[in-house]
C-alpha cells in the first residue's frame, strides 16, 4: 500500500513516511483532478490522506475513475495519529 499525501507543504508535518513506515507520494488535489498525478497501478492500493479527511475522499474518487485502487483515510491526519498512538484511541 502506498500513501498519498494531499497536504500542502506547510502542513506536511509530521511526514507520513515517518509515522507509518510505508511508501508515500506527495500529490496535490489539482494534479489528481487534472489527471497529472503520475500514479500507476504498480504502486498497489492507494490510501489517500489529507489534513482533515475531506479532500482525500474527492481525490480517491478521481483516482478510482482513473482505474486505480484508491480509498480515503477518514478523519485525515488527526485520525491517523490517533490510530497509531500507543493507546489506539
């Protein structure tokens, strides 16, 4: 699984690769909407993450329409951080 980080550069802390140990591609929603994302099926399933979980849902729909296996992470980075915390809350 490859993570797709939709966050703008100013909001890319913490880096998703540091949190998850998974491969990460940084792609903007504009690039996805315009079909200029450069993502391919050989990346495997894509998990799209944004700051709050709203834009990732739209991006996943566009990527699915492009024939890719993509889903959005609900709740964005805060939810991901909570899921990865030792307490898992």
